[in-house]
C-alpha cells in the first residue's frame, strides 16, 4: 500500500485549496482498509476525489485515507449489473457504460464525484439520483472491523443524504448498480448534451466544488442569490460565481476560510431577505 508523508492535498480537492497532511494512505484492496482502520490510536480523515469538500486548514496533523485510482475497478456482471470500487469516478463509470452500450448513468457523466462519494451523499441532478440505480453496497463497519453488505432499501436515502453520512463509522467500499441495455449512439448523444448544457451555465473555467447549497423546499438557490445581487461577492480569492450564483469559485489562490466566509455571508443575506436557512451541501474539513 502506498503511504506518503507530509502530503500535498492541493490536487485532491476540486477547489484547489493549498493544504497538507501528516500522512496519506492510498488503499488498493479491502485488506488495506482493514489494516488502516485497525489502528484507531490516531484520527483519520477519509476522502475520495475531493470534489465536494472544503479544507478549512492549511495543514492537518492527522492521517488522510485517499480512496482513488488505486481502488477504482469497474466490472460488468450478468444482467447489466455494474460493480464499482469506491474510488472509481462517475465520469469513468459513464464511459464504461457507454462502451458496453448500457444506459442509466448518463446524468453522472459530467458530475465530478467518486463512486463512494456519490453513494454517501446520494449524488444526482435533474431529478435523477444514484439511489435510482443502486442495488447494494459493500462497506467496512468500524464498530467491529468487519466487511458487510447492505441493500439499497436499508440505506435510508434522502435528498443528498444517506445512512453513510449519518453513521460515519461505515466506510463505503463497493457498489452494485443495475443498468439497462441501450443504444450506444443514443447514450453518447445524451451524455454530450448533458455536458454541453452544464458547461453553458456552470463556471467550469475556475476551480469549484459544484453546487454549494442544498435546494431548500419551495425555493431555488440561484434566483435568491440573483435577487440579492450577490454574484461577484468576494472574500480573498473566493467569489460567488458571476455565471451561476449557486457556485463559489476560486479565482485567485483562495483559502478554505475565504470560501467558508463567502458561504456564511450568502447564508446570512438569504436568511435576512427570504427567512430561508441555506444548508451547505459540501463537507467542511
């Protein structure tokens, strides 16, 4: 198993916040996970692709477990069931499905996420969520250090929430997804049209971590921010995107606290004007 000391985390968060950690572990199989977490003498922070996180510090005197390329196989079983290790990317999953003429994950083509992260937060867009295709999940239970499996129905999925967010002692290892046979050309066209639509309205030109806030019942985040004229609001190197108010972008070497302070300002102004509590969708570490 690869282990790095005083590891630079800049390329392991999509905001490109500069940060380091004491050690970084890169597991490549289930035994590595068990070995890492059997030593419970020190705190450990687990991340995937870093697509939905905000680092609040420039150095972490703790160990990070990075579930990425070293644990990212995608395989096809019978009946169009795709099995993904937690470090695989949703973009890679979509491309794998396309190569097999399978439909059901086109919406994830341009959603930056690891499969593990998508399962934990019930990632999705345009009314589709990972739970819609999920069959079961294999995970490591840190309570008794055993590997277990759980069916989708028992995960307690909600909007951008799941059992794995509420019980952080359960580490997602692998997921089984049920897809449908499709026409490769149609699948490709849908993937490309989804990508084009997102690039047209989202700030892909600057580092960001996608939608910052969960959608509150009865409201849309973007229009509220537009009405408050908060587009372009800036703290340090972090700014509310001028292209889409639901995004915060790193335009000039932003720190994690720059981003967090922009988040707090937006929350305060939305609360004052609309009496709505905006809940952050991203994970602050």
